[in-house]
């Protein structure tokens, strides 16, 4: 899935342009003075020192658009993005008519006021952006510049094949930047008690500020939630981290799954709950990816419109892998998920069945030996196969065009490596 890529594009956007105005060192100008003020505040809040001061440069919105397309194409090859678009559509997360590349470019261009580029080590500000937004953005992106001096942001953003792990790392980066930005804006202290309405109101304010942007406001729910996840869930993770480990740096040991972002026991427990690695049979291709707990929750909510059921059914997630395949005269998808306990697997199977029935308007499934469920409706056939693999509870989901063989993957050849 492109969850990790969506919000992290802000870190990938531009390399150096020919026309620039640098505000570095002791240069005059309001942006330079804001940087000078923000740096010691950020160092005080994070407990980390800047090893070097980032350059700050401005770009026109036209330059942003031009270089956005260039960097987006470099970091997201057309074939890979087409594969991700196919998966989104097969999971029912975006409309079949949506051109994902065009939409993401429009969406990301709409939101950009400034960004830190780890490749050039430059903090860019878009010319003509509202002054109040520039101040907030400079503080936020300076935190990214500081992070880049302690972890390799460039390598994180270029990671492929496990977008759940990428989304988890991204949630720390954006969550910490959001947290420290708000701490500085509000003068420190306990944000949960200083903001009227507390954490819930803060979450709602961030949602409303994003929804006020026309393109974002009309984005499919899955894209909206994927973009909000690193800021909202990442901010909450950062807040919890500071409570539980006040003397530690959040950058010392990054979470490896969205489960560890969402669950205190998964990250702070001893030992940590590290996801099992799932390998589908046959050669991997560009569509091989991982949904993670957050993606699984998102999929269930998309079709059930029931937050409680989606959260509860996804909570026992322990690993997954999916792949888009050619099936008959169309595309199909195979998705293997691993669960902490047989009860967790059973809860997921029930919620998944409800989602299929609502999405494809199917009657009750045909139930075969060993609890295999087959659903038929709206031109699709879906089979849910519960299976014990390596003493782990596994659920295999296969969705193909009606009339196509559902035997596109042998459950017995799925590999589960518990970490």
C-alpha cells in the first residue's frame, strides 16, 4: 500500500534548483530569524543538539510542482504505482475510476508550504505561503532536519516491500515533529491538559484543518486516513513515549509496525511484539506488500463503517502479505494474515465475512470443510480459508472475478516465520 509514501513525499520533493534565495547563517530576513529562534527551542524540547544548521531556501509554487513530479517519478516508478493502484482498487479502498498518480500529485501540491529534503539537507519554504503557516512549517520541518542528523531519513523513505514498517517509522518522524511543534507553539507543559477539549479536540482540529483543503476534503477515506495516520497516531505515540521513557530518545529504536504505534504493549512490552514474516509461494513481484494492523483496520472500516468492529477485529494482527494476481479475465488478490490467537483469527474471519457481504451484496456464504467460506456476488468470488501454519493461526483471503479458479495460492506453501 502507498500509506508510507503518501505523507513521506513531503520529504522527497525537491533537489536544488537553479534559481534560489538562500537564508543561511547570519543572513537577514524573517525566515532566517525564525530559524534562529526555533533551533534552541527544538533542542530544549527534544534533548538533541543540531550537529549543523540546515540551509533554508525558497521556491515558487511552480518550481515545487515541477520538481515534485520529477522526484515522485524517481521514488515511485510508474510500474510500482500502477501495482499499488490495482491493489487499492481490489481492496475497495479507492474508486475504480481514480488515477492514483494524478490525484496524489494534485493532493500533495495542494498541501505543501515547506519541507525538509534529506537528500540536499535543505529546508525549503514555498514563496507566497501565508505567514502564519510558514512559522508553523519552519518549526515542524526543522525537527525533521534534526531527525536526519540522528537517523537516515533518506534510507527510510526509500524502503520498499513493507509499507507497514515504513508507515511506522514515518509516524515517529511526523508524530515527533507535530508534538514538538505544538509544544513550542503553546509554551511547553502537558498538552493534553492545556488544550481545551484535550487530545480529542486536538485530533479533531488537525482533521478539520486538513479537510478544509478542497482536494484533501474530496479524497477517498482510505487516502485521507493514510495521510492523517502519521500525524495523529504518531503524535499520540510520541506523547506516550515521553511519559513512559522520559529520559530516552524516540529515535534510538524505531517501531517496526503500525501495531507498535497503535498498541502500548506491542512496543513498550517486554519483549516487544515483533510481527511474523509471511512469505507467499511463488516469485515475489512489485505487488507484494503488507497491510499491517492499521491497513487491516482501514480495510474493515471501509466496508463495515463500524469503527469498533474494525479496531477489535484487527487488534490481534501479527503479520500479513498480499499479492495481486491475474485470475481468469481479470485481476485477483491473495492475502494471508497471521493472528496472535485462534480467537483473534476467528474474530477477523467474522468481521471479514461481514465486510464481504456488505461490499459485494452477497448472501450467506457456502461453508465447507475446516470452516472454509465461499462468497459469490457482484461478479466476484471470495474464499476465506482458516489454516494452522507452523502452529500459527493464519487466514487466507482470495478474491477473484466470478468464474475464475480460486485456487490461485496453495495455503500449504505459505511460510510463517515468527520473530
